[in-house]
């Protein structure tokens, strides 16, 4: 399974240090977790949600990265309320039941946020991300034909 991340270079390591410090949508602070997406476009969409209100993030240099992971994620029940999902993920991380857990994305429910537990024994076998540069500002430029259609 190919998993995707859009991140800045200081955070490319798969150690879960960011969510450990600040928490996340699906995990409490104090717990390391690595957030991936099942689709590259979802990684971009999630980043856009944060960058649209922060010009520094909009202009920042990002890396679009992917990793091949040969594990099937445990599914977080879609029927859970947000606080139940967070409690489920916190228990999952603590128990180290599996390497991956999948949550239907709140932004695009047809795709998944795939969480990796860096404390799971199999995490050490995951290779570092393969990355390429990605500029959010470049994916938001106006296509030239848009001006033409507006004039007609």
C-alpha cells in the first residue's frame, strides 16, 4: 500500500513528534503518531486547509512524500463521534495492536487518513519517505483560460 504525506522538511521523519507535541484531529498530545493519507491529492487538500489562513505556510517549501507499507490498517469505526475516534486511536496507540489504523477523512470521506504507530515493532521496517518538492502556491495559480472565460 502506498501512503502519502505532504510535510515540510524538518518534519519528514516518521517519528510522530509533531502530533506528540500538539495532538491532532485523531490523537491526543503526548502520543506519537504519523499521519499519512491514502491518496496524494488528499494530502494536498489537508495541507491547504491549514495553509489558506497562514501566508507563511502558503509560501513554504513542502515535500510530497510516499512510503510503501505492506500492512492492512485497522479500521476506526465511521459511526464513532469525533471524541470516540480520538479515544479509539489513543487506545490503539497505547496497545500497539497494529502498525496502521485508517480513519475516513473528514475532508474527503472517500479516502482515508492512515495513522502509523511509530512505537509498533514493525515501524522500524518502514523505509524513509521518498520525496519530491511541492509548492502549495504553484498548485493554486490561476489557469490562463480562466481569464478568457470570464471575458466572454
